[in-house]
C-alpha cells in the first residue's frame, strides 16, 4: 500500500497566484463597500484555524455533517462496494469528517485510492503522514495533492477501470455565490467521467438565530479566522493592519441568502501598503466583508444538480434536516 504527497503549490516568489491575491485585495479594499472574497483566508494557517471551527459545538454545519456521515456510512459504502474506486476529497483540510468514512471503508475491506486535494500544503502533508501511521498494511492507498481544486483534479492518476467519487464537504460550496457555484459544478462535471459520483455538503436555510450562533462563537474562533486575513495581507503585501483595531461579526443577509462575516474597524484609521503605493482609509466602525456562506433550500440543491448535468442518487440528512450531503451521478 502506498502513501504519497505531491506538492503542486508554487514557491512564494512573484507568480500569477500572488498576482491574483494582490489584485483581489486591492479591488476589494477599493470598493465603496469594502469586500474581500472568502478564498483569501485559506493559506496554511487559515486552514488550521478552520479545523478549530469544525470542533465548535455551535458550528452546526460540522456537527450535522459528522452525524450524517456516521449514520449513513454503510449506505455510502453500499453505493461504491463491488467497484475499485478513487475517492477524491476536494478541499480536504485535515479530513476529520472524511476519516469517519475511510475507517468504515477499510473495515469493510473496500479497495480505495484516497486522493485529498487542498490548497494548504501543510494540511495535505500532515494528513498523508497521519493516514500512513494509521492505515499501513490495509486496503487503503493515498495520494495527497497540494494544489488548487482543478489543477489537482488534472493531476489525479487516470486509472482506466476505476470509478471516481468526489467529496466536496463542509459546505465549502457555500463560500461561492450561486452563479460561481454553478460554474464550479459545471467545470467539475467536465473533468469527470460518465457514471462517476459526487457527494456535496450544503448548509440548508434555517432559523437565522441558529445561523447567528454558528458564526459568532463566544470562544472567538470565527474572529480569529477572519482577522487572520489581516495578518496574511500584512505578511504577503507588507500592509500595516493593526489587528487589535478590528472585530468580527457575522449575520444572515436575506437579500443575498448568505451569512456574511464582516471585520469592523473600531476607530478611524488608514492602512498603508507602501510596496504597492496604496493606502486605504477606514471610518470608525466601517466594515469589510471577509467571508460569505450561502445557504440553500432543497429546491435550489436539486436545481443546481440538474442544471449542471448531474442525476440525484440520494439526499442524506441529519436528524434536524439542517444540512444535506447530496450524492449525485455524472450523466454524459
Ligand atoms: C470550508 S473548509 C472545509 C474542510 C473540510 N473539507 C471539512 O469539511 O471540514 C475548505 C477547505 O478548502 C481548502 N480550499 C479553499 N480554497 C481552495 C482552492 N481554491 N483549492 C483547493 N483547496 C481550497 C481550504 O484550505 C480548506 O481546507
């Protein structure tokens, strides 16, 4: 059994990716209502802090998804049993939830090639080594790929007789607005074969009070996660954000159908990025939107599947129906 780690992440010198980060920060901070896209938070440290979020008791997307995977692991195994399979875990992080399934697949002696893909090289590297310590001499083979989603998918070994099963868990789809999520799913469909499966986690619309509680934990982990972006901008772009001058708060916006986290400037201040010859002014209590998590109804889940070429196989819910892991088949 083999355990490999491939790092496709570019070095930290000037490259197109740094260019994308720089442009996204400058565009976002130049807007009249300052707004930065969620993907900027995820470097190695951002991904580590997200793992702390997954352990919060009121962060229902993770609590519910753990329940779904524990309850329905046999149902998922039944879908794939009898076939050699590649399980591709997009945005795996530390794969805390996927491991519930891996444990079960190995106990059931299923032949699985597990391929976690994540932009955080640190997360994938430590995942591969922890899987190696646990699963040596079992039916599990692992190839971890540190890369952006689609670059990683292109690097997945094409094994002719193996079906692919893509996991996209954690409501990560909700970090994109609806048109971007549709575009993402169409690109995913294009990169898969007829008959391949996907399982996608959607956080379902529910009482906004529960949503508020999930994104404003008293321990302050969400604040740490969002303020990490200021650290990243300081480190990568030489800015001079003083983190203690900002606080985070997240709330549901009924117009956008997303929980939107904002970082608020507690005082009037100016942030400088001398290397780029830019500065950005903040009024006291002005906010920057740093994260959004779009919520879905079941009609929207079904529509986004059908509109992008997938056939629905099964919806797996938690006992409160707060979250769904929806399993689809690629139809070509
Ligand atoms: C919301 S977390 C979900 C983690 C895990 N799947 C779970 O369910 O707990 C999103 C993960 O996707 C990764 N990620 C974000 N943008 C990415 C991209 N463009 N390509 C690859 N991975 C990405 C992050 O590093 C992070 O680990």
